DNA sequence: AACCCGGGGAT
DNA sequence: ATCCCAGGGTT
């Protein structure tokens, strides 16, 4: 083990969030559910919903058996509802194709719905402790800072970081290493205002000590021009309207439907006029994503 | 490569 | 007021 690896793991043993529900119980199902919920969603928001979700759907088999509409109802508060649809489809596949046992081969995992390169590595590292390096935004940022310096502008390509990260994982300790990197990224080596003084790697890090003001300046200097778009209040966006539609359908008693006309009337009363005019378009998109289903002129969660 | 998908917390 | 988040799928 290198000095960096030792210090990182020692820091994790002391300050890591070992009490996270998907770390307390080592179960591939817990790993998969948590990884889906955590895609682009912060830990604090996932924790309470994870608990109620696991209580209702404790195993792949239970999730495969449950109706998708109920899965989507339990997803309320997390956003990105297609993740719920894909997770349910994944459970179906695990039960029907793999006898209820989560596969471990990369190629098999990658074919599962909602599973990309990151989640393949996450499942292998967290559920099976194979020597994999899930490259999330935290790991990427830390590896870049420690080995190449501040990430603006990026001095290392994504592929280069990926290769390096894999070498950095101590043999047989992928679970703890990845957990440690993600906790360090969330608690110390944060994107905006890193706490280098509290970092176990500060004396070994190319970027430390990071001056937050300088970091901010560099980020703005090298930000993509697209970021300088005209800001629109979230309540005026199509995404907000989509959320209201799905939430309204969540309120329907299971098995019941609502007429499209009634739903449109309610939604138009809530959202901005320009978005309300696109009601049909929004419903069509939700239908295509298998989140909702139409039955004649009525609609419900799929 | 660019775009879409939620919504709440941190700064 | 803007950035950020345990990414993946589609175009």
C-alpha cells in the first residue's frame, strides 16, 4: 500500500459514513437500489427514501413481483423517474434470467437496464469487493487534484483518470477505497470549497492547499459558454410540469385512472401557460419512457 | 458531442 | 442566484 492509500483508509476508518444503510447491510440488492437512487442525487436525500423503499421491496424477488406503478410511487422525492422504471426492469431480468442472483461479469451487468460503466464498477466494488474503481464525480475530482492539480482546466483526460484510478485501488479493498473516496469528496475535497486543512492527503496532493477564490476564478474562466445561457426559473420549465404530472398520477388510488382532459385542466392551472400548451407533448414523452400509460382517453402510472 | 431527465441543498 | 449532485440513454 502506498502512503496515499494508507492515509485515505485510515481517514475513512475514523470519519467515514459507515452507518449509511447500504453499508450496514452487505447485500447486492442494497447496492443496486442505492446506486440507482444515488445517480445524480445526493446522499442526504436518498437515505430516508431508501429505508421505506427497502421495507416495501426487500429483495429482487419482491421488487420483481411488485407493480411498477407502486415502485414509481415509492420513488417520489428522488426525481429522474426513469431510474425507477429501469430498476424495476432490472429486478425482472435478475429474477427471470439469473434466478434471482445478481450477475458479476462486466458484460452481463452492462446489459442490464439503467446500468452504465459507472454502475458496473460500483456493483462489482461495493457488492462483491472486486478490484473495480467506480468513477463518479468525487473520485474523478480527487484523483485529478491529488495527481495532476486543480481540475480547471482539465489536465488529464477522463480515460487517463480511469486508468489511474484502477491502479490506485488496494488489492482486496475496493469497497473501502471507493467508499473512502466518495466520503472524502462529499465531506472534505468538495467541488466548490475544499477543506484542505482537514484532508488526510494534503501533504501529498498536487493541488493543495486550494484557494477557493482561485478555484472559482478558474472554473468560470474555463466553463463552457453554454453555461452562460439565460437562466429560467424552474417553475417555468417543462421539467417542472413533468414533475407535476407524475406527482398527480402518484396521488391516484392504485388501479384508478384519470381522464386526460381532467388531468390537463389541473396541470394547466398550475404551470406556466407556455408549458401548459405543450401538455400533449409532455404526456407523449412520459408514455415513451414507460412512466405513464394511456388507456383510451384515460391515463395512469404505467 | 449535445441534450434530456428533478429537485433540493450548499455556497 | 448559481452550482452541484454515487449517471444513463437517446439523438
